[in-house]
């Protein structure tokens, strides 16, 4: 009976000119909101809600879901080409995507991002379908104790992403953690290091921080160097679709990594409160840690593009689970989507499992179809995008800086963010100039608030004994194993280098 329901919902989507037309219309809109820094899926939903008001609930939900599902696919375009993240979770793509562009491999990087986004989106939809019978126990198994330890697990990747100097990586990561505490105390409401400035009450904006640490320094360096972003000359004339297809095939050459990071991203998306930033950085750290050649990361490893992009898109399938069945949004984007569902007349909650499964399956198929369509649309445009990297820097820099400043302002509509962007851009430039790793800064900034809030809650509920919970012990074992693997590999590489020198 369930198989008949699944096939019937697929046919109802594919066989409906209205629903397919809405999906085809929503996909380029979603990619546009992702590609423009500072816009993103949340603003896209808010701006499109008036257009779906009064529509049939299913048609309106399909349109918004298809738009939101492909936002991160569009967000990878400026991340890879210019080092400017289209959305917060796309920041992890910059670490290896932009070095590939500078190496003249923008087409391959865009292809890898495209293939990973489509693959992750489909896996996220399949994950959502398979998890339906196990939904309640899995979602309820996560408590503040597990949230805290999961955040600590992500923070341990600072060591992995520190390059040759663990000391530098830890110092930069701790700086990010320190800045994450600038906000109102989540438990007392007291101001912490805000200096009575209202725009800091919600903390340092992640979009502004990422733009400052990554985009601004790259544009300063490009201006000082001159020439184009791609450091390869004479290649533009031979640029064709073959490189993009080669990048798509990379996703399947690293099939194990693609599947793992898709599942990790979907699992993180299912847990309310973690969000896409955590998913992309945790999956990027996993890619580095599981690689036999981690020294390639940060210099243009294609796996560093695949991991965060699969996670970005698969998490939407996971985040839809608690949103529909518990009325608890799995991410900030799903929080706005939840309001849109209610406005359309859809009532998320446990009754959805009894009376609304046709609606659920339709949204699952919408996720998969939207991601497949995004691949087809992006594939046609990717070579043209890649050609931009061969344009003179003097033409590109003003455009990118305008995007960066506009994105910083739009993220919270606060002019103070522009000042913060300049300060962090200066910091990012000196980090780049003197060879200090920059990804640990973003990891500390993103995971710091999650760790702090979850620790307070866990201590209030269980006290220090929360470490002895079975789930907590599993997480502690993962953290210890992660660090042990890192130090073992580092020691092994050091001994090989010593023997080579001898």
C-alpha cells in the first residue's frame, strides 16, 4: 500500500503541468537567491510568500520547497569563482573551490559542486523517505548533551584544518570562539562585549565574518598581483563543457565520500538547532580527516568541494522531517517555511503521519526533481560562468567588492556590518599574507554558540553526569578517536619526512 502511495505521489507531480511548471519556475529563482550574497533561501521564502498566498496548499508548498531546495546550488557559484559565499553554508566550499579557480580549474570545481549538489539533494530526499518509520525515536534521542558534544566534535576539526601548524590553527579557532560570545547571554539576557551596540545583540553575523575573512583578502591580493583570478594564461579559448562534466564525474569517483557526507548532512539537518553552517563544516572536516592525502586540502582538492556541497543540499531533506511531523523547524530556513505552510493551510504535527502522507511524499519528490532540474540548468550555464575567472582583475574586483558589501548589509540590514566587514577583512588579509589558516576561525564562530547554549542546558538538566549518558559516551568516543587519528597520521607523516630527509 505504501509503495502504491509513493508511486502515486510521483505520478501526481510529474503528470501535473501545474506542479511541474511551478518547480521549473522555482528552480532558477532559488539559484538566483543563492548566488547573490546576502539574499539566501530565507529571504527568498519571505519575498515569495505573497505570491503563493491564496494558492492551493499543495501547489504553494511545492513552489516554495523547490525554490528553497536549490539555494545552495546557486550559492556555490560566487563561492568558487570569486571566493564570496552566496550563503553561509557555502563558505566551506571556498576553502578548496577558490584555489581550484586560481589554478584554472573553475569548470571542474563548478562541475563537482553541481554534481555534489544534485547527488546530495537526491540522497536527502531518499533519506527523508527511509527515515519516516524511524522518525520519532531518532529525533527525540538528541538532547542538549548530544548537541554540545556534537559541537565539540566539530570544533576538533580545527586541528585537522590547521595545516602544518596546529598552534596557529588553534589560536585562529579560539579567536573565532571568542567572537562567537559577543551577543546577549542566552540565559540571563545580559550584554556581553556588545558595547551597547544593538546590531551585536544577536552576535557577529556569520555572512559578514565569512566575507571579511575570505572574500576581501582575496580581492586585495588579486589587486596587488594584477591579472585575472585564474593564474593560468592562454586557457580561456580552449574552455569547454568537458571540464564541467569531469567535475561531475569526480562526485562518482569519490562515491564513498559523497554518500557519507550526504548522510551526515541529512542527519545533522534532522536535528533542530544545528543548521547548514555546522553541516557543511563538519562534513568538510570529515573529508579532510578521512583522506589519505589531507595536505592537499586548502590548495584545491576536489573532495573539499564535494563534501560541503553534498551536505548543504542533503540537509534540507533531513530538516523537513521535524518541521512536518513535530512542527519543530530543523533549520532557520525551515522555520520560515513552517510559517508559510501554516499560512497555506497546512498543519504540521504528528497527525501528518496519519492524514498527510500524500502531501509529505509530494514534497519528497519535489526535493529530488528540483535538484535534478538544477543540475540540468546549471550544466548549460557553467562554462559561461567559468570564463569570468579569465577576465582582468580590474574589472572583477569592483563587482565582487560590491557583492561583498551588499551581502554584508542585506544579511541584517545594518550599516554597522560594513564597518565590521572592513575590520575582519583587514584581519583576513594579514592571516592570508602570513600563512595563518582561516577556516578554523569560521568553525569557532559557527559552533561556539551551539556548544555554549547546549552546555548550559545539559548542566541544568543532568549536571556533570550528562557525560555518562550512553549517547554522550558514544560521542566522547568519536571525539577521542577523531583526535587520535589526526595525531597518528601527523606523527606518521613526520616520520616519513624525516626518513626522506635522511
